[in-house]
């Protein structure tokens, strides 16, 4: 009976995550229709960006977090599972707010620094190389380990609704630490690009859920450093990279 209940609950969790993920991807595609998909794209107003960002995080991160959500469903009741997910998304929302603040600060104080026609390719290349180096840091390794093996953390979390939210935020922060480099790469390549968004989502899924995640992180480090050099030197030849219109005109 218990085994049947666990199986039924697990099936419900998998189905719910699948439906929410598909809906989030559909909404994201619609939101980004006609948007500039290149590096340095205008992120729009704060409210609009946060709405898009939250939808993006649901679309990108829920599949890689499914094993954790499944585990939470075995430890907690239905409402608390939902609150755990809310806390998890809240952690990523705070990351998005911070990223937006940095972007607006750079645009206001040093617009030439982020202008693609000026230093843009070199800034994007340096960001990608930095993301690659981050993949090899102890912080990345520790956060990835906690994302892949969260049982001890979840077992030590407080019970009840508030405890579920706190557990979601805590796991979300581990996930932010694990994926910060890959998210920096996404901003460097074009945060509004569906192509790069999908590739980063796949990379995160492989790192967090498949065997050999640590080795994958090291391999991605090398890929990001090489890609950073490529973007800095020959951005127009990088497949999938949508250059700003003014830069494309210069290459004709």
C-alpha cells in the first residue's frame, strides 16, 4: 500500500513538472517573439524582465530539479511540495533581480563598456572565459555536489509550510551557486536567445542529473574558455550567435 502510494505520488509529481515545464517553454517562446536575441540586448523594464525571467527559470530549471522535487514529495505533503518549488523559484528570482541591477548599473555608468560596436565582443568573450574558470572552483564543485545529493539537506530542513519554503530557497541557492557560471555565459551570449537558453538548460540537466556530472562540468569549462576566445576574436563566425544589427552591417 505504501509503495503504491509513493508510486502514485511520484507519477503525479512527474506529470505536474512536465506540464508546468511545457507551459513555461511555450510562454517563453511567445514572450521572446521578435526580441533581440544577441548579446547586450535591452532587458526592458524591471517588471517585464522579472516576468520573463521567472518563466525562463521555470522552463530551464524544473527538469533538472525533478529528482529533488520527487524526493521532497516522498518526505512532505502535497502543499509543502508546491511551497518548496515556490521557494526554489524565489531564489532564482533574487538572482535575476541582482543581474538586472548590474545590467542597468553598467548601462548607466559605462554605456560604452557594454556597447557591442565598441568593446562588446571582448566583454562577452571575457565573461565566457570567466564562466569557464568558475566551473573549476571549489564553490562550483561543492554546490554541484549538494544539488546532486540533496538528501541530507532536505532531511535537516524544518517541517511545515515555512520550513518547505526555506528548504526550497536553500536548495535554490545551492543551484544558483552551481549554475552561476552557465548563467553568466547565457547573459554573454544573449539572454533572450532561445537557442542558447535551450543549450544552457541541457548543460545544467546533464551536470545535475546524469552520471559523470563532475566530469561534465570540467569539460564545459574548456568549452566555455574556447568559446570566449572565439566570440572575442571572430564573433560573426560563431554558430547560433546573433550579433546586434549594427555589427552585422560592419561585417558586410
